[in-house]
């Protein structure tokens, strides 16, 4: 991730080298919003 302060918000306690983000069903508006966030936040 580009910003460490954002990365720590998504830290996965079960896998320290990875992050965790809950999304929703493809086709729902929230899915599109999460895709945009994924790109803007710099998630790989």
C-alpha cells in the first residue's frame, strides 16, 4: 500500500503480512465503490 497509516486500518491479525477488507456481491453499488477505494488506496 502507498500509505502505511491506511494499511494498518486493514491489518489482518491472523496473517500479519496481509490485509482484510469486506466487500459485497458483484453488481451491487457497494461493489463498485469498493473497487474504486481499492484503486485509490493503492491496494495491490
